[in-house]
C-alpha cells in the first residue's frame, strides 16, 4: 500500500529521504527503533511515540494531521522488523 494513499506529502518524504542519507541521523533513527517488535509497530501509542521521536531527530515539525497520517501508514503496513521481506517491501516503496 502506497504512502500516498494516506495523504503523506511527497515533499515530506523527499526531505526525510535526503536527511536519512546523513550517517549520523541514520544511526540515531536506527537506535530509536532498535529492539522494536512487530507488536510495538501495531501499538498506536508506541508508533506515535516513534513518529514524534523520529520527527525530532530529523528536525521535521509535524502537524497533528501529518502525525496521524504517518501513524496510520505504519499501522496499516503490519511491519515485522525481523522479516527481511517486509523490510525489502518498505525499502522498495521509498526508493
């Protein structure tokens, strides 16, 4: 399912992709999500916390609507961070 169907703006995605090329920021995001399980990524409160923390690391101010769109997107993906196929699918979505 495409992130665009959730109303996530392309300019936000492009800015985040650009910022994630910075090794320091990438490492901070990795640390944030280290130990996250598929159950954590299906818990609305935990996902909201991850989204807020990632936005702070990326220095991307999010509106409440944008935050909710991102949370809904993550929940809909049913991501299992231990499943390589899930990670490949996500990577392909944001190429």
